[in-house]
């Protein structure tokens, strides 16, 4: 799935193939990096059992990383490119009023 293409002419430009409001950070991360989770055993879409793990059910690190993945998904899935641009515009305006 492609969300944008880059045109190299006199200047570099990114052309979105979807509306910026329809492109969420979860999609971009999964497309470019793969997993949202920091370790594979905590991943929803790229799960792999750890080689050195004796029992996932009682692994404290897996539990924490799963909680982190859930929290990250909550933030990333609610932020689109358009939303980020709006936030940045507000921050710029706030800074310029100082």
C-alpha cells in the first residue's frame, strides 16, 4: 500500500495519493518499520516467540512491552498527517504570539 510518491524536479515534492486526513501514523510505521511493538513477542501483526524465553505467560518484559504497544496504538491510530499539520500550525501560532 502506497500513501505518497516523491517527485524529483526542480524541487522535491511529496504528493499524497490519499487524503492526509486518511493517513494515520500506525499505517506509516507498519509500512516503513513493520511492528508497532518494540519486541516481536508483544506484536499483534508481526508476532514471533523470543528464542530465549522460557514462558511468555509469566514474562514481565513482554507484559510491559504489550502495555506500551497498546498505549502507542492509542496515540498513533488517532493521529493522521492532517492532524499533525494542524497541531504544528497551532504550535507555530502560539510561539509567534510570545
